C-alpha cells in the first residue's frame, strides 16, 4: 500500500511539473493593437545575440516557423522585412497585423547546446473594423463596430471562455466616460461571441453624436492592456430629414482618417505587457462650393460649340455669294462692250 502511495505521489509530482511547464508560469503575454509596433522580450539574453533563435507558432498544431537563426533574420518568411533584433535579443515587429498573433519562442545556444529554458511570449492582437467602412457617417444611419482579439490557441478557433478563466482576460466596449456599455441601454446592441473572441456594438447615429467616442478595451485581471477608440464625425451631406445646418467649426477641412497612438509599459520589468491606445477618427466632409459658375461655364461652352460652326458656314455662304455677284457684274459689262462694238460696225 505504501509503495502504491509512493508511486501515486511521484506521478502527481511529475504531472504537476509537466502542467507547470505547459501552462507557462514564466510565459509573457503582450497585447497590441493592429498597426502598432511591438517588442517581444527574450528573458535569457546573452552579451550578444549571435546564438539567438526566434520561432513562431500560430496554433499549437501548426508548423513551427523559424524567424531568427543565430541572430540573423530568415529571408524566406513573409514578415521578415518587419522584423528586427534588439541588442538585448528581444524581437521587434513593425506594423503588427492580426495574422501576427500567436506564440513566439526565444532560445539561446552556446556551442550547439541550449542555454536555459525557452522564453515564450504570447502575442494578442486587437483589431477593430466598422460597417459601413467609409470614413463619413450621416445622422440617422446605422453603424456597427466590430472588435476582435486574435490570440494563440490549441484549437483553430480561440475560445474567450478559456482566456477568461486561464488568463483573466475580458473584452468590452465603453463610452467616452469610461462606462461599460451593455444591452441595458436601449440605444446599443452589444453582441459577444466566445467562439471567435469578438464583441460588436451596433447603434443609430444621432446629430448629437458629433465627436462622440466609443472604445473597445481589453483587460487582464482588471488591468487595461490595450484599447482602440473610434470617434464619430457627422457627415455634412446628411439626409434632409436628419441633417442640421453645419456650424463654422464643422465647415473647417479635416484630415483623412488618422490613428493617435500612445503606449505605456507595465511596471513589471522585462516581461512588460504593453498598453496601447489607438484612436480612429472619421472625417467630416466639407460643404460643397456653389456650382453656379460651373453651370455658366458649361452653358457658354456649349453655346460657343454650337454657334461657331453656324458662323463659319454663314461666312462661307456670304463669300460665295459675293464671288457670284462679282462674276455676274463682269459678264454684264462684257455684254455691254460687245453690244457697243456691234453697233459701231
């Protein structure tokens, strides 16, 4: 009986150590918004990075892709132009896309032998889109905002339920006052999908929504990790039933859609989680200038185009008539001379 208990204890110890390794107590989780630049730390760095290797896995069952080998970028990968290695062997990725999410592993070698353990980093990418996608929105029209968190998973579809329970991750929409939006407000329709890890916000744009901001936030254990803000500008070409007279401020020309980004590092040291805020603004269309002068120019141009051929034709006919008149006069003079000569004879 004692032997059986001893074996059970050893089995539990082995299983516990295995699960600890799989769960990744020292694993880092980095959150970023699409379009941002990100830094992935490598904890077991050496004085130089000539022996550093970085690999990538989109899913646990997908093939491993080697990004960095012996401190050099692999040029046969699609993202190699966006990759760079820091002096501390951390991996930089420029203009992150939703396809960049996944598991990144840093390894160090010396004389062909691996030093220390793997340093694994899970990259989570937050991506926001809208429907309709144009940058102008009219009062009275419906707007739907989609916010999706792309993450590494053991399955093809990421389950937010798993992320919520294992990592304490939460995904939600807030207004510009920071109040979480729910379906209790009749103006908003909030839909959440745990299969695809996205949350949508649907509402009808009102005239008073000018400069109103909605923000999608991701928190981990109640700490903000990344967010994307969407600010609405009312189109000046709204329907006559819903449009209001534009104020002088609204008549000012605005820039094309822009992203205002700020980043703050978590004070936990080398395994920082990044906090990034992105702001997307829709442009306000300018009032169209009066087109009366354009109509006048078009009318004058058409008139000239029609009258010019008629004028040319009239001049040609007049010229021919003058020539014919001169010819007739010449013939009459010739007949008179002939008649006089005949009479004289």
